[in-house]
C-alpha cells in the first residue's frame, strides 16, 4: 500500500458572495492510497468558511504523518479525507447507476436552465426589506414547477427569520430555508417552522454540533444538507443518507474534480435533488466535461480518469 498527498488550488470563475464575505479561491489537500491489487482511492480535506476552523497548514501537517502510515486513533483535520479513502464509493465494480439533475445556483440576470427543478439562492446579503421584495418578485417570475432553496448562511436572527416566513407563508415554491440562524435552532424557531409551513434545513450546524445522528437525536424534524467531504466519516454519512433518503440533500463544498466525483457517487442514496452545482468552475483547468453536463451520471468519471488527473497535478 502506498500513500500520497497533493495540494490542489482552484479559483472560482466569479467570487462567491456569502454571509462570510467574498470567496474566490478553494484550497484543498488530496489524499490517495494505492492498494496491493493496484486499485486506488481518494480523499479530500478543505478548510471551509463557516464550517471548520483549521488551516491548510494544519491539515498539511497531518497529511504528512498519514503518508508515513501514521495510524493515529483520531486526527483533528483529515478524518473525513481518510474515511473517504476507505469508502466503498471507489470500488471498481459497481452494479448501481443513476442519473441526477442537480439544483442550479442563482446568478443575477441569469436565465433559468431548461428542465431545472430546483434553484438555490443566497439571501441575507443586503437590506432585508429590499431583499424580501426582490425575492418575492423573482418567485413570481419563475416557472411554477421550479422549487427554491433560500440560503442565508446563518445570517438571520429570530425576528429576521420571522419576517421571511411571514412573507413566504403559503408559497409552495419554497422547499426550505437553509441554516437560517447559527447553531441548532431553538424551540421557538422550530415552532415557527411548523406554524408557518416553511421548512428549514440544517447545514453548518451538522458539522459544528457533532454530526448527523446527534442532530437527529435532539429531535430535528427538518432537512439535512449533507456535505460528506466535511463530515468525519463517509461510511456513517452514506448510511444516514440511505436511512433518511427523503430528508437528506447531498451537497458540495466545492471540492476538486476528484473530491467532487466522490460527492456525485454519494448522491446515489438520496431521493432529493442534490446541491452539487459546479458552474463556478466551468471552463477552469483540470475540470472534467462530464461534471458539467446538465444531467449527471452516477458515477460520472471512472477511477482511471481520476488517477490520470492526479498524475498530471
């Protein structure tokens, strides 16, 4: 068995504006393990604003230990990448296949893609009064079959969230509001979700509060936005998605093309439209054209092609 790692850097074609500020470059560390049967598997670790607090250097130091076959019981930064390396998503022989059409990211003035069923739009970026009116007008212009996910990236408080649910009440196009407030929503917010009929989803809280099952144990009844790359154990994440396929939205953390392929394969087990739009990297160097098809095959890119990319880095 041979272990290797590489640093991967990719610039977004347009900086992403989030509640945490502008994000223009994605840095990550890729792990690769070549097995005795000459097969290989990959993992990825990536510092992500709003989700984790370690730096690229922190992860790099742990990757150096892992390469020397360091078998710590628990690393602080790279557990997710190691569990991905061990995951069954890399096995060559698979009898399962599927097609998915991911949710589209909203870009101002962009047309709604054909056959689009779900759009994700960031909110909490400007004056709330103006933004609510803008979103309501935008919703009226969308085809009635398109559903919307609104993502304020934890930027709301109870009063602001209530203003949004009041404005959206009765609007069947809104699938959910994603992680509206920091942390796990209090009972007051959970009751607001029930009373308004506007569903909510947890994202950052899943990472910061111990994982999917711990969130389920506290009684959360909404959706889960599952970013396998940021969770500690791929096997546990995939098992949870299989158990609750109608509650789990598989989501990207804007991985490298290699890590993104792993996320695509995780979509096999969810019944919901995945949040894995990759248009922010379209046309960039090292991209796979198959990752930018409107409809994605699961799997999309073979392991041998992923290995060729690895060797070219």
